């Protein structure tokens, strides 16, 4: 997370209260929320498997992953 510039507080916030939860492969889930880093919007995505964090990454391609609905 440090290498990707993602703070633990942002991960905790998304993990506890994601704006969206999307089903993923292998029974995993993607928790995601739009956050601001350095005054720019990013989508923070957490890959969750059985309640455990597998990986976290941010992307500026919000429209690509955000589900309308």
C-alpha cells in the first residue's frame, strides 16, 4: 500500500463502509469507494476474500469500474 500511495486510514474507511460492493471471480468481492488523494478523485478498490483483504489499489479510471444502479 505504501508503494501505491494508499493510506491505511483510507483502506479502513472503504473496508468498513464501501460505497459499492461488486461480486468478483472465485467468490471474492470488490469493495470500492471514490476518495480524494492530493485533491484528485480516485477509485480505491479492495479485493476481499472471506472477509480478508487480498489487495488494494487505486485508479483514476473511475467510469471504467463504477457500477451505475
